[in-house]
C-alpha cells in the first residue's frame, strides 16, 4: 500500500503531503529560469541612462530585473542591464 505522505526530517518529523512536496519542487525549478539581477543589496554600482544621466550609488532595492540605486540625489530605479560594478 502506497502512503500519500512523506516524512519531512527538517521540520521535526511533521508529515508533508506528496502534493506539497511536488509543488515546492516545481516552484523551485520554475524560479530558476526567471530573469533576475546579478547585483545584490549593498553593491556599489554606476547607472547610465540617457534620460536620468550617469549616477553612482549603492543598490538598496531589488525586484526581478529592476534595481533601486541610492545616490546623493535620491533613489533612482534602473534596469539591471543599465548598471555596472563600480571599480
């Protein structure tokens, strides 16, 4: 007889349903193919945009491919392709 629950060792033996385990695996696999920014919060970057100009700052916000850069003139939002690491 096949059981529909698999024991989960990381949560002190609480049973986890097979559908929840499969859903978690599927979401983890699907998230690996989503575009994301290569920068991390706290990285020093230079943003170059023809409309906003060139700004140096620190990454303070990440959401998908959008990056918020805190500069001396405020926070500016760039696409990650418009940024590069500050030397």
